[in-house]
């Protein structure tokens, strides 16, 4: 992640107003650009499809895409952090030729898992046509490949390539979905075929950037990367729990909400809850931009200086001074993050009613939006501190935090569904707040006992 900081410092190297604006803009695009493009593209597609498809077919298309994204995010949650660690270690050991074979190996395994699980779900659970099942399976494989490839490119600092690929891929996906649906408006599988072609372009562009960057090794595939799952099981579990935690409340609302809708077979939706939560998650963009800029520049810079001084000829006074700068950078960054995200949250809470009227949302959705906006505030604070735990290689506590987020969101959401609409969204709020509180306490402890953590880690088993 520190590689992001190098680019942001370059943009703001003259410390001018224009440089600061450029740095914050780049930070926002780096952290939020791909998924904003994803959400907006699907929203625009929903509006455009309404002109020439039935409400049922449109719901089938959009619900299928949403289910595929949810399942593939959860599926790739575990390997993402482990494979990033493998790539980082390969660079550190000056063996970048190991990365491409590891990428191809992991991509092959994940593609098989994505294909089997998706084909089974749509064939047996949804009972759609063979063409629809085949299209959905192909889209799931490409979505999983998108996440994994973008993950590797992020480690290589190719942020512009990621953004360009997402923009082109989704533009083609939406355009072809609309064009193909006009050929036969009663066949929703055609829209998925449009998505498949667009995502194929997206993956191809991402892979081309990755292939140009990485040196070729002697082997095309290298399964040794999977040993990292045995070496860093907590890292894999943390990624899985975090991604599952993000989706668990949506899944429970799809399946158990009294206001849910059976789209087709095992596919359900809870549109009133979904729209409000997706809007609240969009509110974290300013906070993510601030977090990326401040934490990945000042904090990462002093963090790196500390270990350089530790590994070379740094004096004890230099180490203490740099440690203080690390603490100052972290606290200053979190303070600014809280102010920016807090201001954004308060403004959206005040103007929630006119915003929802503009989007033709109802009174129920206004209530859910206001509740989940508070949850999104805590979520971005939790994300920032979770990254700090990864910086300190505190994998065990990162797993505890992600597990706490998943379990709290699942259990409290389930209780809220049993208690009534007045409590909808509370699970997301309490889960984010609890995970934030835990990571805040842990990060503060790590800063206070940094020397002990560093020297004791040499005797810590590799599987922690």
C-alpha cells in the first residue's frame, strides 16, 4: 500500500492548493473509483432497461448481477490478502518473476470454484434457461478474475490502468446489454451476454497491464503461492470475514425480510433496504480519499523510516523520535478523517429527505438511510485502523476485528428483522462501531508498545 503514497506525494510535492486538490482527487479515485463506476453503471443500466423490458425481466437481470458480485467478493475475500502478501514478499526478495505464475495458478483455481458454484446456483436454485446459466457462469468467472487481477495491479501501483479498464469494461457492458435486449426484450440472458463481453474486455485490459509489467519466469504456473494459505491462515480468514461482513446484512434481508421479493427461484431481493444502504456506502468516498492520502503518505513514510533506522545505524533517540512521528501522523490522519467523514455524514443526515425525494425514495428508505449513514461513518474509521493493523502485521487481531464485524452484523441484523422495521440497519451500525472500537484500542496499544511488538514478533510463529 505504501506505493500509493509515493504517487500521492509526487502530486503534492510543491504543497500548493492545486497539488493538494490533485492529490485528494487521485486518492479518491484510487480508493473508490472502480466500485463507484460499478454502482453508477448498474444504476444507469436499471433506468435505461426500464424503457423496453418488463419489471420482472429487469429484476432478474439486476438481481443476477448483484448476486454474482456478492458471491464473488466473498469467494475472493480469502485469497486477496494472501496473494497480495505473496506478491509483496516476491518484490522484497527481488524475485518478481514468481508473481505471474502465482497469479495464473490462483486465477485458474478461483475460476473453477466460481464456475462450479455459480452454475450449481443458477441451474438448481434459480432454474433458468441453459443460455442464462451459461452466461451467468461466464460472468461470475470474469468478475472473480477482475477482482484478483485488479488486486495484483494494485500491488504494482497501476491505478490508472485499473480505472481505465473499469470505465471501458462497464461502458461496453451497459451498451451491449441495452443493444442486445432490444433485439429480444423477453430474453434476459441477452443482457448478461452483454455484461460478459464487457467484463471480458475489462479483464483483458487488466491482464495486459499486468503482463507488460511482470517479468516471465521459467514456469507458467507455480502452486507454491498456495503454501501462503498455510503460512498466513489468519490473513486469509480476515479477508473472508471482512467481505462476508460487508454482505451478511444484505443477504439476511434478501432471505428473511418481511418486505423481500422473490425474484426467481432462490434469488430474492430487498430493494427498499438495498438502495438505502448502497447510498450510505457511497458517502464514504470523501473519507476514503482523506484516509488514503494521509495514512498512505505521512504514516507510511515515517513507518518506513523507522524500520530503515532500526535495520541500519539509527540511534535510540532517532528511533524514539520517528516513533513519535508515526503516532502523530496516525492520530492526525484519523482526526482529519473523522472530521471530513463526520461532516459528510451530518450534512447527508440533514438533507436526507430532499435527497431521497429527488431519487423517488419512500419514508422507510429515508429512515434506513439515516441509520446506515452512521454505520458508514464507523465503517470508514474501521477500515483505516484495520489497514494500520496490517501495517504492523498484527494478523491475529485483524482477524478478530473482521470476525467481530461479521458476527455482530449477522446477529444484530437477524434480531432487528425479528424486532421490526424501526431497527432495520442497526446491525450494520453496531458492527461497524464495535469493529472500530476494537481496532482503535489495538492500534493504540501497538503504538505504545511498538518496540516490544517488533522484537517479540521474531519469536512469533509464522502461522499467527
